[in-house]
C-alpha cells in the first residue's frame, strides 16, 4: 500500500471529495433498510452508533470499529469494493460516499438501492446521522445521537470562546522511527480546520490552498506550531511505543511545540475516522490546547 493510499484509507471522503467526479444518480431505497452494506469506516461507525449493527451485513477491509465489525463479511476496499461480493450478501441498501463513483455505478447497474452521502466537512459528518436515521427508519435514535454530539460540541466551543488561539499542526501521516522528514498535514480541509477552531486553535498549515499538503521538515520549523497533534494509528499494528513516536520529533528542537513538549500522540482510530466519535477527539484536543479552561467535574 502506498503512503497516499494509506491516508485515503484513513480519511476516505475528506481527501477525495472535490477531486473525483460525482457518482451518477442511484436508486433510492424503497423502504426501511434491513440488510445494509457500508463502504466506509465512517458510515459503519455511524450505523452502529444508531443501534443498526444487526442490520449491517457487509463492510470494507478498513472497517474495524466497533469490535463486532471484525466478524462481518468484507467486500473489498473503499475504492475497489467487489460488486459481486456485495450482491452475494443480498443487501437492500448500500451506503457509500459521493467520491466512490465507480463502485456506485456498478452497484446501481445491478439494481441494488444505494444511498450517496458526503463527508467533506464536520457538518456532513453530522448530517450523515440524520440521513441514515431517515433511510433506516430510526429517526428517534438519530435525533438522540445528534443532540448528544451537538451538546458536547457546543460545550467545547463555549469553553474555548475568547481564549487566545493556539497554533496547531496536525500530522496525518509520516515515516516512523527515522526522525521527521516530509509529512502529510491537515491544511485547508474543512474538517480538521473546523475542529481546530472549535477547540480554540489556529491551523498552522492553513492558507496553503491544499487540503492535505506535504510539508518538509524545514517548513515545519518555519510554521513553528505551539502544539503538534501526531495521528499515528498505524503504530498500533506495528507495536511502536509512544516513546519512539515522540523521539522522532526531537530532530526539530527549534520548533516551539517540541521545546515545550506539547506534542499529542494519538493512536486511537477515533482521531482518524470522522464519525460519531469525532466529538471525543474534539474534547481531547480542546483539553490539550487549553488545559486550564477545563470545567471542573
């Protein structure tokens, strides 16, 4: 797997929406979906959060949360799902992102109802809850889930409102164990940039005009972020310690975040799969950026 495809696997729609042609109109489901195939980890997590796990009959190779997902049939990757494998599961609904135009065409051509969704922004992530609630006839569950997430987001925004913004750099992919070279970062994407802003931060890599630019080490020093958030989900499978991940940043001793030790290493998947657990990431990010603003229990 190439490094770029690894990022696609992690962030799915966030990287590809806007640079791929839209899928053609697809047949809508004719009634409440009972046998669902999900073609993205984001969608899978949302279905389970809505209490629809017993209706999910197939997922992609990259779906891993919640744990019971690992027992479900796999239909391939997000960009190369197998239409025959999907059809064999006899779904009455396939849910996919609007950048998955190729598989969308193939599934629609064999008469399987599809639901196209968008995942480019935080608003899209939240809207997915509403759309799945409607398609699967669980509006009350969707309303409850949305209300809880909206409440928690509002609490973070209230807590960080008016605080001096902290300059944040989010590393979404890099080489591990060889110091810091060129890394992929969250740039002018609407998802991570929104979360940074809500958490009381300022995106150090904003203004590039690129959603996920590559930044060489010398440019990181020029950006000089106050906080670095290092997303290293791949470290779990490779059994790489937090100490090793942190040690890589010692090669940039002049960077403010390195000097102060304000580097947040995240290996949990909720940081890289935009979905219902996004608010967990937001709360953790806000607490790291502004620890003194945390409400007392």
